[in-house]
């Protein structure tokens, strides 16, 4: 079924560094499924790092803004309440970009685990 028919659909993902943690305590992020148009936008943000003349502020700002658009919530985050205002305090740039890569390809973790 095309994703655009269920625009509020989200799926769980977790960082590679957390994959071996028990499910009941593993930090899990709920991200919105993306249409091709939105995948393009996410991939453009991931590609910004390769643009000539890009500044560190541009890389961080575009990454954070895109993550705010695709992140729908989280669980098992040691009592840290979900909210766009805490994204820069919770993630490193590498972790944020890892989540965006998962979102860009609508990669559900159960699918990735089956390939491994």
C-alpha cells in the first residue's frame, strides 16, 4: 500500500549502537514514513555536508530541522520527554544523521535485522 494513503504512519528505529540492548530498555525512535518527495528532502539534507562552502552551522541547522519534521516520538530515553526543543541536547550529529538515513529509506528495523 502506498505510504501516502496513511500519512501519519510511523515506525520504530534505533541506533546501531543500541541494537543489542534488550527491547524493553532499548532507546527507540518513532519516525514518520516518507513519500518519494519527502525522501528527496531528507537525502538533500544528508548531502548538505558535501556542498562546497557549507558551514558547520548550516550542517547542524538543516540536520536538526529535518529531524524535527520526521521524528514522531521516542521511548526508553531515561525519562527525557520527547520534544523538538531537546533534539540538539539528545543527539550527536552522527546519531541524528544515522536516524535521517533510516528515515530516508523507510527502513524498519525488523527488515534490517532480517538482512543481517
